[in-house]
């Protein structure tokens, strides 16, 4: 069975919401609210994914170096 990209994004968002220390009942009020919030995140991700360029292959080693450089750069700006 295949799931839609939207459902996949919602599942990932819901995983994060459910991983909160207080759980969705505490932070969002109910499980229904957590599911609704997950789909709001999914819709936002769907909208954003349409505006981004096609994915490119990333060399994990180079990506790590770029992330470290970006972190140093942002720390320098904060001063």
C-alpha cells in the first residue's frame, strides 16, 4: 500500500508531536488536535516543497563540512 506524500509528512509531524515530554493531550488538548496539527504541518510542507528546487544528491561528508562552516559563521555573526 502506498501513502500520499501529504500523509507521509503528517505521520512524520505527528511522530514529533507525540514525542513531546507532556504528550499531545497536555500540549494540544486532545489526540484529535494533535492529528489536525500534524496535517497543518503536512500542508505547509507540501506547499513549500512545490516552491523548492528539485532535490540534488548530497555527499554526506561534504554536507557535514558545510554544516560546520555554517555554524561557525552564525556564531561569528552573533559575536
